[in-house]
C-alpha cells in the first residue's frame, strides 16, 4: 500500500512538472500579436459604438512636482459639457453655463463696462477663453468644425485661433489619442511610425492580456500637402521632430490603457458588450523653456453614458454655410481681407 502511494505521488509529481514545463514552453513559443492585430482588436471594440451621448467634466490642475512630491497645487479650470457622437464621423459638444459668465453679447458688453481698466487684449482673451466657448455649440463633421450659436442653428462669428482642436475648452477630448473612444484614431496615430517600420510589440510583465506598442519617428522631407494612405494630410498628423510613442493595450478588452501623455484605469462594460473608459488622466509640461516649468494635469470624467440609444441627424444640423470656407479644423470668412 505504501509503495502504491509512492508510485501515485510520483505520477502526480511528474504530471505536475510536465504541465508546468508545457505551460512555460507554450508561453515561450506563442507569438506576440502584431501591431495590426492590436489595432484591429481596439477597432472591434470601437465598431460596436453606433452612437453615444455622455456628460463630461474636465478638470485642469496645476501640479507640484519634485523628487518627493506629486500633488495638486491648484485647480485652474473646470469645464462641463454634453458630448454626442454618431457614426461615421459626427460630433457635437454642448457646453454648460458657468455662473457669472455672460450669456449673450449684451451681457458681455455690460461686463466690459464694469472693467474699464481692461485693455483690448484682455477683453479679447476673456472673449475667447471664457465667453465664446460657453456660448457656442461645436459640431464637427469629418475634418470640418462648425461653431453654432448655442441653442440655435445659426453659425456664429469666426472662432479665434485654430479652433477647439488646438485651443478650445474641449481640446483634451478632441485630441487624436483620446478619440479612439469613438473613431478608428489609433491607426491614424500610429501610421507615421508604421510607414517607417519603427514599431515593435512587447508584453506587459504584470498582465498577460496587456501589450505595449513602442515606436520612434524620424523626421523626413515630405510635401506638406502630401496625403497619407488613409487620406489625411501629413501636416496635420505627422509628429513634429523626433518623437517616441508608447501605447499600452488590453488585448482582451480591446481598449487603450495608456498613451505617452494619458492613462486610464477606470473603464466599464456597457451594453452591446462594449468596453468604455469612464476616466482619462493626462498631464503635460507647459512653459518648458523656463527654469521652473509648470505641469498641468487634466482629468476627463464621463457620466450618464448612453451607447446605441439612438441619436437623430437633426442633432447635428445647422443652417446654410454660405460665406464660410470649412477646412482643416477652422472656419474663415471668405470676404475677410
């Protein structure tokens, strides 16, 4: 009986060792997914989103950063809006009013009269950074942005700068790295690196479902008007100078966990078996040429997320655009001299 137990124990031990070695061998021989595999996995998740409506809050914070500290120094700005998306490429942003900010031009002029010491530059800054972005709805269709008087269907006057993609209150959500939530932007983000064959895939050591795409872009001489194989202009999407990118992807869920300048670890499974991040965290240095550069952290939070509940085309409609040239993320009056 004793010998029988020894034999059985030996058999189980050999079986255990064999299984363990088999798992190790399988792990060593299983090929890593390709960049294309990972992109398609993310796109499969995004493809399930036919339309989306959500409330969004963005909080900009200045950070204390040192070897021993990473904390919030002060809250710079809080922006709230309703975000709508409908396939294939329609976006609408409806801002929420803040107390104390004028709701129309008459109230704006009254505010100016209360600050007779403001220079024209200060008035312009307030108009562009506070008043304008609270009193317009943004409608983007494809690569064109339309600025509509809030609650109406009439285009408003010319936006300052290059539009929300660069300067607006919603710029963080509209950056290509964030728009993978609703668009196939991951492919667009990685394309310059793909064309240079500079991307490689590694496995995350802590999670077997997570992989990291790494790449470095080397500048080269191109025609600024050159169009990429996917149809967008290089001057808009090509990285400026030497640029390194790292993208961390959960290949099981089909969701991006981290890009070089933002991360998310708060995502939920919604209807239609779709994974959606509820909280994005991004941060970047500003005034980098100063001796003591400032660091800004932006928290983007989603709430009341509705997917595939139906959104009418009427939500994205507006009156005629006669008199406007709509191209490359901005509107310019044709008769402007």
